[in-house]
C-alpha cells in the first residue's frame, strides 16, 4: 500500500513531470493510487501525494470515476464557488483526518489528457467534480488548497498539521 505524503514532504511542492511511458508499470501505479485513495476515504489522489512526481491523478466523486494522465485544465466558467475543501496531504496532526476550509474554485472546467492506454480524455465538469479536478491539477503543479486561502486561515490549518 502506498503511503500518503503529508505537508512538509518536498514532493508536494515540486511540479510533477509528464508521463511518457504507457506500460504495465503505469497501469499498476494507477491501480495502487485507487487502492491508496480508497483506503483513506479520499475522492481524488495525485501522483505526488504518494511520492510519485508524475502528472496523473485518479478520482471517484459524484458518481464519476476515472484517471487522467498529463492533464491540462481549462477554466470554462471562472465564477468563484466557495465550498468546503480538504486534502489527504494536509491532515490534522491529532486525528490524521483532512482539515477543511471554505475554498473558492472556478464553477466550471474542462480537463484534457490521456488514459492509461494513451487514448485522449476530455471531461467537462461543474460542481464537486470541477473542484476535484482543480484540486488534483494543483497537486501536479506543486500547489495545495491552502495556497488559495487567506493567510490567517492557512496559518490556522498549518498549526494543526
């Protein structure tokens, strides 16, 4: 079982490298990512969160399940939507559970990339799926959801991490 990396691990703040090999190892990695995500009741997981600095993520949210490799995110509707957001990589030190904070995200996005076989993937999303895609793509760019918060809110979360 792959371990979830937590804030303070440099891999979470390093932009991930594109995936170039679409082989058995990649398929195994994707399966392990789903396994790790489900083990901690997550809805999305990016490569860096398990220490793999590659541009891919998995998700299972809002009755949608899949993975995207080398994603490119486009904002279709920039209207900010404020909702609770947490992260497996920013747990509360005392409980080990994600910490949540109201976080603004774009209302609608499109993510394009490829699947484990190199076939094109294009998904338009709104609501929680759009939030998930933005959150996971941020991970691939070395960002965390706390980077979108007011400094005081981010500081409060960091004190408990």
